């Protein structure tokens, strides 16, 4: 049968290609998990297992309190800026509406 085209199983070839790619991601995910576990263990030791654990917890609490105050301050500043921008845009929009209404009422 000279005129027939051979059937090629494209799915098998594609599966081989993509399956090899999936395996490379699994190693990276496992490595990230190991790193996260190591970081958690180091943090637990620092806060609860070391000789200076009470002092370390106090320092961490102070740092968190300072960070929270800074975040709240910046958030309030952002709200003020956002409020000012919204007010400006609303005023600008109302002026445009008023001009349009005046033009239409004159006609």
C-alpha cells in the first residue's frame, strides 16, 4: 500500500515530552517544602528553644508592634490620599455636568 499514510501516535510523543517536564517541577516543590520546614524549625528554636527565648520573644513582639503602627500609619495616609483624589474627581465631574446642563438649558 504505497498511497497510505502511516498513523503516528502524536499523543504518546507529546505525553513523553510533557511528563518529563512535570518531573522537574516536583523536585523544586519538594525543595521549597524542605526549606519552609527548616525556616519554621529555626523560628521555633529562636522563639522557644534557645537560652534567650524570652528575650527573643520580647524583641519580636516589640518589632511586631512597631511594624503594626507603621502599617496603620501608612494605611491612614493612603486613605487620606485616596479620599482627596476621589473628592477631586467628583468635583471635576460635577463641574463638567453643570457646564453640560447649562449649555443644554440655554438651547
